[in-house]
C-alpha cells in the first residue's frame, strides 16, 4: 500500500528492503524440508559467501548485529572494572554489549569529516583498565585503522569492528571486518543485505574461533559434535542461543548471492545524489558526505546543514513533500543510559556537531530514477536559513 503525504504525493520511504528472485524459493525449500532450525545448509552457504566476500577466516551467523556484539563482548571476557573505548556517535548496541558484561564504555570524540572514532582521542583515553577498542565504520566509510591498530598493539588489547554498515568494503589495509580481532555485520532489513533480523560475527583471531562457536550454541560443544569431533555434546562454557533459524539464513543466502547487483544499484543512487546536490549544497553552506578516497558502502547518503535548526527545517520540509529523510544517532554520551553506564574522555564537540546537523536521505536498492528526481528536485528547491 502506498502512503500519501499531506501534499498528496506518494510517500518515498527512507528505506525499503530489496527482494531478489531467490528468497521465496529458498524459504519454501526450508519450510518443506525437515530442517528449519539453525546451522543447516543455508547457514553453511551464507557463511561461506561471507568468508568469500570479506576474506575473514571464519564467519558465524547470529540472530542480529546486536547479538554478534554481545557474543564478542562475552568472548573477550569483559567484566566489571574493565573499560572499552568507543565512539559516542554510534548505535546503542555497541554500548549495551559492553554494559551487559559489567564493563564500562568510554566514549570519545569522532573525526569531523567522517563521524568515525578519532584515533588521537583513543590515545588520550587508554588506561590500565582498557580491555578493548571498539570502532564503527559509519556508512561503511573506513575508520583510520592504521593508528587504531598500532595503539591497540601497544596496549595489548583487541579491536572490535562494528561493520554493520560496511560489508565487503575494501581498503588499502584490507577488507573492513578483517582488520580487528573480531568484527560484526548486521542484516537488519535497513541494511544493504538483509534477512529481516540477522547478523554475523567475523573471527579474525583464530584462537577465539572454537569458544565463539560454544558461546553461540548455548555454551555447548555442539559444533564439534556436528563435525564428528566428539561423540556427544555437553555444556562446557557460558553461552546463549545466538544462531538464526534456517528461514532467515535462506533469505540472507539469496541476498548475498545478489550482492554485486545490490551494490551496483545503491552506488547508482549515491552517485546521483553526490553530483546533483553539489551546486545546491555549495550555495546553501551545506556539506555533502565526502568519504576520504571515495571509499564507502553506499549504505547511507547524508549531508550536513549549517546548524541544528536548519537540520530540523529540512527534515520537516521534506516530510511535508512526502520524502522521509532522517537524522542519525543521538550521541550515546548524551543519552540517559550513556550517562548512567558510561563515561567520557575529552570533549565531544565533533560528535555533537556531526549528529545535530546530519540529514540522511532515502537510499535503497529499488529507488527508481523518477523517485530520485523527485528527491533531488525537492532538496534543491529548499533554501537553507540559519
Ligand atoms: C552501527 C550499528 N551497529 C549495530 C547495529 C545493530 O544491528 P542489529 O539491528 O542487526 O541488531 C546497528 C543497527 O542499526 C548499527 O547501525
């Protein structure tokens, strides 16, 4: 059903999941089989596709990106008294995974251009209690990883990459998701590749692989049993149930099979915004997303208005025109739970400025050229006032 805006035009949603030709046959095959619980043939196939796409040595599917972060925090044995340095400009799950172990998230400022954690601020925040550094590649734009990895090496702590936005983005250092000891992906239906709700843990430090399987499988060594390495499985460690049903894996497998086609369509939309909004942006003191080296995942297209008031003005104007644009991430250090459970090091001026002026415009795989025309025409007719 198409919703209509107050101006009478059909609403263009902010995001709409993409359907390839194979999700429905795949799901039907699962439902007609005797195996719709986890770790069946579609989980195996989707995991193999993730390994091939990223080059990570091992990929475990999870029920969400959030659960992959929880699994990572448990795997690293975080606990009370431990600190994890992370950006404030990110999704709540990066912090809830830490807090659920009793450890403390330490929020630091971001780089003004990318919204990614600023490595210089990590250096300021390191203490003997630091047990990990958690980074998030916003929009699949790579964090400046060389200094992050060298700080982590010096401190002897692992790096977790929250790569929810940046599946298979390649950089000079390697593919995103393969640079830290652990990385997570999200397959929520707002992501480039989705299965409704889903995620994955990429394991680059192979010494963590076997325990990751155990924690994911209710604390048991069932994965070893399924490989024929033990003759019965038993409870051996802490754990929970982090594995998705085959129904989700069947959808994910189809999406991953069509990854190149999905990315080509999304880059087509992103490139139109970048070229067609550029004159308007410079006339209105607006800055468009400008990834260093042009490297990104075509996950989001955002712009920054000159002030927080003009952000609100542009969002309300677009809504009136039936175009759903949106802000992103109320910074965690200023959220009620962030103030209760976390602490900050240094000021977070770039974080506040980045979040309070950011406008994300619709970007999804099936956006038509006519819909993009409508969005571009609406934005370029808007005059930014402070
Ligand atoms: C950066 C980031 N990390 C983690 C998540 C959590 O992923 P999920 O929704 O799959 O739990 C999100 C969700 O949007 C996110 O944006």
